[in-house]
């Protein structure tokens, strides 16, 4: 069966709708602001939207992170948002899948994610601690995750990662 939505890269005309979607999904304005700040700073590496007809029903951001040892491009996943009326219909999953492909084409070595431990492991995320990657947030081990691409797994991703400054708005 065809999906009732398509995934594509954001266009300039989508910016306001992306902010509104984040505000609605999160019930606050922090995440939408973060996306705008990342974009302005040139750190919004991948910004994907899920579209049904002319409506934006989902959004996912991948942004540049810094790593204490510069192993290559490390991206942070989030924020991700799906319109409440579209949740639990596969939009979030399709966005994550598409973001993995995009990250690969950007030659990312890893994606870091702070998120739900029942959701992200199905896309190959595992506790970042497995790769001795640490972050700035004090959260349970299974919530701070990494998806590591290819041979970099052996190249030593161990180190400390920082989300972009824009995330202080959250
Ligand atoms: C989290 C979110 C993006 C998932 O999108 P979605 O389109 O509903 O996801 P899918 O339909 O592909 O998958 C649904 C699955 O995600 C799980 N899930 C994902 N994130 C979750 C979270 N934060 N809390 C609880 N469950 C979550 C659901 O339990 C469900 O699991 P199941 O397949 O075993 O039933 C969406 O619910 C949302 O926008 N939530 C509000 C904003 C948010 O919390 N964003 C994530 C943090 S950046």
C-alpha cells in the first residue's frame, strides 16, 4: 500500500509551517525556535518534512554536533515532530529511516539521539555508552543513543559530543 505522505527536504516556503508544527507537537515554542536558530547558524545539516497533499505533517532535523576528537561528521537527531492527528501512523518512522539515508549521503560517521528507548533501537540506535560516547545531559544510559555508520565503528568514536548552542533554547 502506498504511504499517504511523502518525505522530502524542506524548502524555504516551509519554514513557518515547520515552526508551527513543532509548536503544536511539543506544546511549546522551544523546539521550533531551535530549528530556526540551527538554520540561521548553518548547522541544520538535514531538514526533512513529511507532506500530505500541501500539508506538512511531520518534520525531522539533523544538526551538526561537535566531538572532542573530531572523528568526522557527527549529527544530532532532533527535534522530530508529527502533527498530533498524524501520530502513530508511521510518519515518525519514515522520517527516521529517510534521515539515516540522508546522513549516509552526507558522509556522517554517527547520529546521536536523545530519545525514547523503545523507538530508536528499531532503527539501529544503541546506547552511546557502547561506543564510549558521552554527552552533556544526565540521562539514563538507554536514552542517550548513537547510530554508528560502517567501519567507523572500529575507528574510535569514543569521546564527548555537544549539541549545537541553539539547543540551549529548549
Ligand atoms: C515522537 C513522534 C515524533 C513519533 O512520531 P509517530 O509518527 O507517531 O511515530 P510512528 O507512528 O512512526 O511510530 C510510533 C511509535 O513510536 C513510539 N514513540 C516514539 N517516540 C515516543 C515518545 N517520545 N514517547 C512514547 N512513544 C514514542 C510509539 O510508542 C510507537 O511505538 P509502537 O510502534 O511500538 O506503537 C510523535 O509522537 C511526536 O511528534 N511527539 C511529540 C514530539 C516528541 O516527543 N518528539 C520526539 C522527541 S524529539
